[in-house]
C-alpha cells in the first residue's frame, strides 16, 4: 500500500514472525545463544519464556532456519489439554500415523521412530510453542519422553517456549523432576527506549529504506506507548506509515504517532493491547565483562583490582567523561590529520632497523604513555603480517588517547622495536603462539583487554595501512545506533585520495557495495567486543580467510556485517607491477580455494565462484584447446593427409586465443578504452585466471603453505 511511496521493497512492520526481520537486541541475542547452546550441547530440555509479542516465535523460526539436515525437527504450536492425546500430537508433528491406537501402542511407535532416526545419524528436536497451555499431566508425560535414550545418548531434545505463566508452571513442586532436567533457559524482556530506536531503524533498513522516515521524537513516543513490546511497536509503526501515506507526509512525526494512539484508544477494539511495564536499560552484572579472554588468574585478579579503583560504579559501563582511568596518564594531542597519516605511511615501507630495547616493563619502554581515557571505548590492535613493513604509520594514525597493541605474526624484532617507540604495547607470545594471523589477532586482543578491560569496540588494522582520522568516531556512532551489527568496515583510499584498484569489475562491485554484506575479506575491521568474544575470536588454525570465517560465524549467531560509506584506511599509492600482480593473483586463488574448503557449501558458498572461474579459464579451457588441437592434428594426419596437421593445430589454437582476445576487448570496453589504465586492468583481469589457478593448485597439492604476495 505505502511501500512505493516511502521507497520500501516490502512492509517493514508486519506482525507475522519473520526471521529475516529479526532484531538482535541484547536479550534476543542472549536468548538465541541459550537456544543454540541447548541444541549444540544436547541439552535435554530448553525453556524460553517472555511476554506476549516479545519475539519468542520469531527466534524459534530463526533457529529452524539454522538447523542442518542432520536434525529431525517438529514444531507444535497449538497443543492444549482436552484436544487430544499428547503422544498423538507428537506423532503428528513428526509425520507419523497415530489414529486408532492405544496409548501404549502410541508410545511404542514413538520410541521405535526415535531409535530409527538415531540409527540414521539424525538428532530429534521437539519444539512446543505456547507451552503455557500444557497441563501438569502433559508436562510430566514430556519428562517421561525425555527418558528415551540409546545407551548414553539422549534421543529427544525438547524446547519449551511460552508466556511468563510457563515459569510459574515449571516452578511447581510437582514438576521438580522436569525442572531439574532443564539445561538452558532464558526470559525475554521488552526493549528499552534506545533499543526501540535501533529496532525501528533496523526493520526499515531491511525493508530497503534509504533515508530517515521516523523522527526521534516519534520513536520516543512509540517506545513509551508500546512499553517496548516488538509486536505493539509494529502495530503502531505500521499504522503510522498508513496515516503518513494518506496525508502524503514523507516523514512520520510525533503528531502522526499521537493520532495513531488516540484513534487506537478511542475507536480500536483492543486499544494499544499492551500492559507490559517498560524495562530499564540493561546493565552488566558486577564483575562481568569481556575479561573472558584474560585467561591467567593473576591477571584477572589484577584487572578486577583496576576496575575497583576506577571511578565508575561497579556493574555500570564506563562513563563518557574527561577523567582518565587511574592506571594510565594521557598525553595531550589530537589524532593525526590525513596528511600526516599519509606522510607517515609513505615512510613505513622502509625496513625498521632500530635496536631492541632492554627487557623492562612494557609501559616504561614507551616514548609516550599508552593510556586510555575512560571515554575511549575503542582499542586498537595493529597486526604485523609482513616483517619488512614498519608499523609506525598504523600505530600513530590511531591517536594518543586509545590503548594500542602491536601483534607481529611470527618473529619480527625490528618492527617490535619500532612499535615500542611509536607507543604500542607489545603482545606477549613467541613465534609458535603467533604463527598465524588469527593467533596474532587473538593474542593482541587479550593483551588489549588486560590494559583496558572496559573497551566496547576493537579496531584491527594491518601494519601496511593507516587509519583515517575520522573513522573511529564514525564507527562508534554507527555501532551505538545499530546494536545488532557485530562487524563493520569502511572504504580504502590511497594517499592521494583515489580508490584502490581491483582485479575485476565484479570484485569491485562486491567490495564497494555499501550496507549489509555477507562477509568482509579485509583483515582490518571494526568489531563489537561482546560479539567477538561470544564467537570465540578468530580461528587460530587458519592460514588465511580468518575474517571471512569470523563473519560467517557471526551471521550464524545472528550478528550482522556492514560496510559503511566512510573512509577507514589509507594505503600507499603504488602502481601494480607485473611481478606483484602475478604473486598477488596466486595468493588470491589460494585464498579463494581455502575459503571454499571452509564455507563453500550453501548458503554461504564463499570462494566457490572465483575458484570455479580460475579452474575454467586458467586450466580447463586452455587444456581443452590443447587437447582439441592435438586431436585435430592427429586426425588430419590420418584422415586428411592432404591437409597439413600444423595448419589444423594452429587453427584450433588460434580459436582458443581469440576467445581470450574477445574477453580482453570486452573488459577494455567496460572500463573505458580512452583511459590508458583500462588496458592494463583488462589484461590483469582476463589473464589473471592463470596465476589464480596456480594458487588453487598450490592449495590442493602444495602442502597448504600460504603463498606470499610481493
């Protein structure tokens, strides 16, 4: 009705459960984590409760989307006492016949079915929605069903979802045995005002909205009148869009919301249909926080002591004040300008030759004190993947008011010395513990949380980049507004302000697409610390593709990945040389094949398309031409001796070369033949499939050793 008027692709505030519109507020993330934990750890019984309209059913549908074909799942939503035998409902849910059988026969049939599915390697999950309608006898019968097992393995996993009455029901003394079998449970609460803002904006963005439609005051009134209940928010917001469409108002203001509330109250059958009290903003528990990455007990005790000495109250988030944390002393000075960052970056390619400092306290070694003010909520981890590149530009581009850690991949004594002088704390570890990029980043993060345990965000950056001076503020502002987003990145530009070159136009479109994206390939990313820790950080066993893998795991947990239309990184301007192009393309092919081996299956299919193109155009097609030419020459020699075999071979080979020639001309035309750089880029794009296949071959048969780009 109003979608075209507001530039939407679909209705953003439907009251039907739709997992694609699921807003990942803090309580929803925790509830889903408990569901996921119950499934993965074979919990016998999981329980999710919440007020009417808080999103319980939507969470269940999201879980159903994520379960693999190794699960046999039944979802029952309308079981009530007096409407049939429980075993009949369960058998119907699994598609089994149940009519005309006694209770004993039904139980025996269900037991046989469970054992048969177990023999096929399939796990059985029974989800009962609106479980508060179950009687005491039905709940006791479910407990008996959970006793069915095969040796040590429990055959049935049960998930009960219901309104708050379910909590009271399960807490009755008669159901003590059932309650003791609950392995995971969570109670969903309504959204607070800040989350309502993010909820409305998130659903509009998913529906294709490109601008602000609701004013802040309008959303504040929606939050107040809805009491934070998502279903009621949808009702009010959807009706408000209808009102605004009827009045041809492009923006929904507070007066429109007042009209909706007034009309719903005066003329509606149910009014606003919400009597749930609003919930105050959630605060972390005292002693809780992101210190899970600090594994050493003494270090954790030290961090707790530091937290106790900070001026913030226990259990609250750090206040945004000018007063620094007690264990750091700030140095005056602003973040470097883009010009200074670029200048510093230009000199960072020189090999660092400074001597190693004496083995003394890390903080005492620094030319400038490394400290984080209480208002600095983002820390920096600089990763030195190339020992020939100085990390000074990357470190200094982060400014002086944030905690900065340098983590080299492997042994790099010269960059370590430069990093100390530039003001970074050096990560603790040896060559073996920092052998991969994932291990180095995880170690850098652990060290970062030791010196600044209050951080809410972390920026990972490779040492061959510098940060844009405005990026951190832009990223923090975005993440505050969008709590469902876990990972973001921005644009990369050269010192002169130009965009970087991409191998192909398809790659350029993929890597320059803004908004929500499936994954991020760049290792320099901005992350929310709680999401990073909940996912367990980077995988340390991966040679490459650590960020792509983390993005896939974050999305499976409900987090979103985003690319902002803002500059994030500055890199050195460098015209691509033939040798650099060849080695870079080999590495690119290796990474694509590696990614396909990790997440090449549906729905991600990471790296599959590029790997297939490399195989087809870098090996299969040339091989087919060569085989055809050879067969043509042999055939001509046998069946057409008057035709020179060399002519046949040359003709077939010329046909194959002409195919690449046509692809080259098309690539030039798409980039603009009037630009000299188009010819070079087209050559690299078309003939880059050969070194890319070499990288694929190296992954398959080269011992999995990562090729290095020059």
